[in-house]
C-alpha cells in the first residue's frame, strides 16, 4: 500500500510566510510655540492646541505610543492606580 502525501500546499504556505512586509511609514510630529499657544501637527495636519508646553509634548507621546504598548499599573485589588 502506498500513501501519496501532497506537499504542494505546504510549499505554497512557506512561500507566503517568507515574503517581507514593507517597512512602516514614519510619522512626523511637529511642536511649535506661536503667540502663546503650543500647536502640534501630525504629518503636516493639525493635531491640537495647548496652553502650555508639557501637555503638548504629552499629547505627542500618547499619539506615538501604540495602544497595545500602553501600560497600566494595578494595585492588589485589581483597580487602576493613579
């Protein structure tokens, strides 16, 4: 008795896995201070106005951190700590 095992499907899957993904497009953030207002742009488009410097830079940091990388600290009860 002979068993014929087809490997074509496995070979096709291996070729699909080996293909490289294109590199991600970089995102450009700009922070400018104009007439007492901090302005943030993302890829040349308006992102927000802020009255002080630190919230503007915090907004850039929050926008550039992917949601799946955001971390939260929990206390023993499982509540979010502030």
